[in-house]
């Protein structure tokens, strides 16, 4: 059984806790098998169900980047104190990148993780990712540079100013 349980039902923005209940008839070997199965299910759920992340990937404290506040635990983003209104998939994409700072993520990886629950996602063009990134950047305004393009490879969340290439002069 899979069930999403809000931590605080009175707060709509509360994070979600996933509860997996297994009843295992049999002895210790059956229970050990069930524990391995639960561990495998948890890994699969973290990859397949949008919004779920492995515990170590969740940033507990909101990050403030020169006026851009990213609160992954509560799935909130604001620019200069004003909330940014992302569509559900835009927020999932931004959160996925922001939870992996300075790590280049390919378009294919983004399609198979962020769009995993969309029927036929394996047939989507990488342009779907490009379009959502363009929309995210437009909503971030002066902070659009935190989502950088790594040509031929994918996208990266850059929480700091990009460094000039070796030998390049600053603008």
C-alpha cells in the first residue's frame, strides 16, 4: 500500500511523508525479503513519483541567492520577497535542478525523472525541457542565470555567479 500523508494536515504547503505498509506472513527470511523489497520500492518511488526525493537530496534550510529564495523543503521560490508562481511541472523541474547544485543534468534525465508520470513521456522531445526552462527563466527575471545551459550536455543550477572561462575577461 502506498499513501501520501501530509505532516501537518492544516498546512497545505507542508511536505509529504510516504508510508509503506507491508504484512508479511512467514518467518524471519520472509521479513528480510520484505525489507529488501521495501528498500527497492523506496528507490523506485524516489525516481518515479515527482516531488519525492531521497532524504539527502532535500535541502532543509531555504537558500537565499542575492534576492532569490529557494525553499525546496516547502517547494517555494521567491524573487525579492515576491512568490514565483510556477506551473506544477516547472516547479518540479526547477526543484530537481536546484537539489543538485553545480551538477549538469541531461535533458534525457530530466525527461525520465520530471515527466516520469506522464503517459508516453519516453516519446517526448527534449524541446519539452527547453520550453519549460525558458518559462522558468522568464519567471525568475534578473535571476534567470541560476539555470545555466551546458551546451550539448543539459542544464545546471548555478547558485553563484558563473565564473569566467580561464583566460576570459570579465564583462
